């Protein structure tokens, strides 16, 4: 039996984790490369072969796409998780899922250590390590970009490239890179490099997922999205009758339609958890469609006070996701409460996709709280208009009292 310490490394095949894998190996570790398929456009067989070529003792490619949709994306959309009113949390949602799979593999293989290649200035280091701590507190964490010895050896991208050349590592990278990206089923992000100037306008050809709204089809696309307990269960293209009910197929189809019609591009400056502002550009086609459709259905089927309470907690929900507290007592509390709020949020939303816009055209629900007769200006229904006089009188009492107090001060 080998006496080497074993580390399970979250491996992407990029320059950083390629060099880190070799670095760990030369430090005397038995390295297991963990590759998570969360929907990024990647040749996973090639990435696996490269990890083996570098010296990984074993390589595991985990297909997490369906679980990403059902256990992370759909619950986040249902909970109205939007960080700082803009960001739909694509990267942040994927990290706890990856960490969970990585921890599971580490425990199965009897590893003593677990590692990642996230930088010391970003959010991902926090997300990975908080998840590790919550799921397997006895595993030792190796985070090279916070290790002084590693930092002294690798001061930047140039040093990494020189290291890769020295050890004949298979990388496809150059010293100049205009920006960095992260991609999964929920979104694709772009940051750093030329984007660090918040006034820099992204090049037209930077975007690889969505069409520009200017180039989107002139003909709109009309779809129905069916929800059960605030979870999408079916999508129907009204134009060509295409249908999908499987969660992964459904979400992938919405991504395809949204990308074609230029849906889901945003360009923002956000606040990282560690206190640094960061400029990010995101493409989130399917998630944006679902977000707008479900918010509309909630207007029909969710109780007013429940919706207000849920929405008052939604910023905290988004913050917990963004900051890496998916596996935490407070997250368990919020998700339990949100699950209660999601009950009977059932129905169909008619959505038009057109040149970057998600246009809601109608909605219906078997649990609708909307009473057409009661809402009508032409039908009295069960409403007695004379009751409004007392309602207004009671609500005006404090306003009159306040006015009497401030009147002398203004005279």
C-alpha cells in the first residue's frame, strides 16, 4: 500500500489546475483529479487524458448536469435568488455541487486532503472551502493560491506558463488573455483582463452563448411554461409544438431558445464577499426566462403576505448562495420556509421571447387567488363599496395626528 498522502483536486484542465496537479505530484501527493460536468462546453475525454498524462493516479469525470438543474437551479429560481438585484448566481450555484461531489469522492477513496485552484482574491475559494468544512470537516484543505511557498514560486500567469513548458504539461494558454470565463448550464461569465476597466465595452465577438438582441430573429417565439409547486415541469413551443418535460431537457431547451433570441445578457459591478468590487459580464438565457415567468405566476397564485415575507428574505437567500453558505443552518431554515411558500404555485405562463426581452402575455393557475368578479370595476360581487369609507377613515387617523403635531412647528 502506498504511503503517499492522497489529495482529490477539483480539476478543470486549465492552466492553473494543470500546474497545480503537477505541483502536488512533485510535493509527494497521490493526486486524484475530479472533473465536474456541470454543462460547460468541454471535451471531457481530452481533459481526462491530459490529467492522466500529467500524472494523476486516477481521474473521475462526474456528470452533474441533471442534479445541477433539479437541486440547485430550480430551487434558486423558485426562491427569487438574485444577488444585488441583478445577478442570477450561475457560478455561485455550481460551486457547492462540485464541492459536494468532490468530498464524496475523497471520502470514498480514503483521501486525507482536498484541493482547489481558486485564487485568493475571488469568491470561489470561499465557496469551495466553506462547503468542504460543512461536509467533511476532518479533510485537510490545500489551497495553493493562499500558500506562501506556492505564491513565491508562481507570481502570475507568466510563471505558470514557464512551469508548464518546463514540465511539458499539456496546456492551451498564452501569456495574453483578454478575460477569464466560467461556464455551466446556468450561465457563462466573463471577468478580469480588459473587463477590469468598468468603462470598457465588451467586444461583440466575446459572447459565445447568446446572440446580440440586435441580431436576434425578427419573428418572436411564443412558449408555455408549466409550473408545479414553483418548479418548471413542462415547456411547450406554441409555434412548432416542441415539448420537454425532463428537467435537464427542459432547461437546456430554454437555454437554446433564450440564446437564439438574445435573452439574459447583463454587465454589472458587484460586491465580492471578501470586500472587493468586481466587474462581471454574464449570459444567462434559460434562467432569465424562468425567473420572469415564475415571478409573474406568483402574482396570481401566491398569497400577498407570504410573497412579501418571502421577498424580504430573498436577498439573504441570494447572499448566502453568493457567499458560499449553501450548506449551513441558516440556508436550511430559509429553504424550509421557501418550500412552504412554493406550495400550490401551479399553473401556466405564456411567454414571448423577442430581441432580448422576456414578455409575459398571460397566465393561468388552478390555485389562482385572482377573483375576476371581485376585481371588476363593473360588478360589485361580494364587495360592499361603503365598507371602504371606514377602511380609509381608520387608516387616515395616524396621518391626521401627525399633521396636527407638525403644524405648529411650521407656523
